[in-house]
C-alpha cells in the first residue's frame, strides 16, 4: 500500500518526456502502424506497448499511461516483503518492502510510462519462484521459473542479466550447506538447466528480431567511468550520503548470511557487472538495472532488522525515508524529466499561426514529441506526405514548401548550439539551403527543442 500511495503521489505533475511520448503514441496508434513502427525501432518493447493499449483506449494522459508502472511497483514492493519474510524473518521482509517503496529511484520509475517498473516486478516474481523451486525441488516450480524468465525477457531482454545472479544463488543453495547424499543436488541442477533451456527457447525469437536494432537502441550509450558508481548511488538513494548509509545497511544484511544473502547479494551486484561490461561494450544505464534495486532493499532490510534493540531498526528506516523526502519532492516537479514536452507543446500552440507547417528531424521525431497532440494537430506535416509512411525526399520537401510562410522545426539534442554539428536529414538540409527561409528563434525544453523558420520577402 505504501508503494502504491507513493507512486500515485504527484503522478501527473511531471511532464511526459520523449521516451514516454513514444510509449503513449505507440499504445494509441492503429495496429498496422504499430507493426510498421516495430519493424524499424523498439521491437524489444513490443509486449509493453501491447500491454498499454487497453489503458490508451481510455486516455493517453499521464495518469493512465503511468498507472501500470505504479501497480507494478506496488507488486514489486509486496514481493520484496514476501521474499524477506521467507528467506529471513517477518520483520526483515516488512522493513525491506517499506524501504524499497521509499527509495527515490523506485518512486521515479513508478511514475514512468516505460517498462522498467514492470520488468522489476517480474524479476522479483522470478526470484521468488526460483527460491520456492529450490526449496520444494519440484519440476513444476522450475518450469514456472522458466516461464517467468521468458516473460522477463520479452519485457526487456537486458534484464536477463538476472540469470547470472540466479546461477550463483543456485550454486550457493546446493553446496553451501551439507547435503544428505552427494547425488541429492543433481536433480535440482538438471531441472534448473531445463528451466534455462525453456527460457532460451522462449526468448530466441525476440532476440533474433531485435538483433538488427541494437545500434538504434543502444548507440547513445557511452563506456562507463568510475564516476558512474556515484551516479548510480545518487539515482537509487537520492544523494551520495543516503547511498552510503544504504550500503552500510546492505553490508550488515549480507554479513548476516543465510538464504537471503545467497539470493540478494549476487542480485544486488548486477549493476556493477553491467558497469564492468560497459567499459568495453556500452550497455549500462541506471534505469536498465532498476530490476536489481529490490535486492538492495532486501539486504538493507535484513541489516535494519539485525540492529538491536529492534526499535533501532525502525528508527533507521524512518531516518532513510526522511532523508529521501527532498529528492521525492524534486523528481515530482513539472520539468524534472529529460524533456518538458508539456511546456514545449503549450509554447508551440501559443505561438503558431494558421497555415504554419512542421518539420520533424529525424523522421520519427513526431513520436518523441507529439504526445500532447493539440499543439501539432493543426500544423501541416512536411516530413511525410498524407497517408505515406516513408518520409519525403529533399525534392518533395522543397516542393511542399510552396505557399508555406512559417516552418516549425521540431527535433532534439540542442544540436543547433554546436558549431560542429552536421545534420544528415535531407529535408533539414534542404530547409537550411533554402535562402527564402531564415531561422528566427529557438526554444529549448530539456533535450527537445524547436526552431521557427520564416520566409523572407525579398
């Protein structure tokens, strides 16, 4: 309940940003258009876009589009509490669940119309099912675990890094405690391997479909640096100081040992595994490893529960929660996303005139900006001819400019401020080369921006 209330608190205040705009647009577009979109980008998010469609049938506003993430966050918090109770003690589970709900990163992505909160909930479910499978030594539970991994991979392939942690956990479970007979561990390992085989078979189609889009999905990522460790800590806890307090509690929980440490410690280390990989093959971004934050809450919850007297644990929880309040307030401000698309749309709507046109750079930029559609509905689209999915050529764009007096350029990256910038969008180059048009103004709204080109009378 705490996670649900925190997730709903101020959920409509922050503007959608570009990734959320894509989610809302994809969820609302006709299925034929969605398949066409997935053919060029975002195949890895296909299941999430389909999940959003019933919500988009009611509204593409902030509440409807973000609500699945809020519910998923509440489910993940409940799952953390259940795991803590089963693997350690009821008190550890309760404290861990509440601590998870209080973390700023959890709250931030509870209010995000992207799949990360859902991925995290499925990761918690998969971990719980694996823990039950190892305890019960039941093939049905291992089969259920394999199904969870398939679901996890279809929501976000990168989250299958969780399997690395689960392999370590299974080994610890089977060999850290004395076994009645040397052969008693073999069936579990065989069934675990069978579950992984099921997962590979279930995810292979998506992996093959998405392989060709790797450059489009991840080309913007950079190799990790040592400072990324502090960046991740701030993302999770709000400040470096709260992150250090959280680490101290996690270490206390890890030293308590037991089944909880065997499950949570390998899981909690996955962000750092991702950072290590990203030194040579960039794949790390804090939101991609949100699915590891429940493990951090489990360890910290066990640490708080280990404090004596027990009241000290509750005082520690209240202290952590209180220290995160300023960050919670900050992330709920209207402009605290990478783009402020709401203000961008309002400004564009206020300044446009009848007969104005719009050019989206690049060609899919409308998806990244036009979730607040009123601002774009009356602008003539110069990027695509009516009814055409492929963009106009430069020549077709120049011909379409006939009779147009003002063109709004909608794009992203603040590239207009770089003297070294060379744009390769042929329609943009044609506009730049057209001596009849002059750039009159530019306005930034985070990463996204627009410029006004006006035809000069000569």
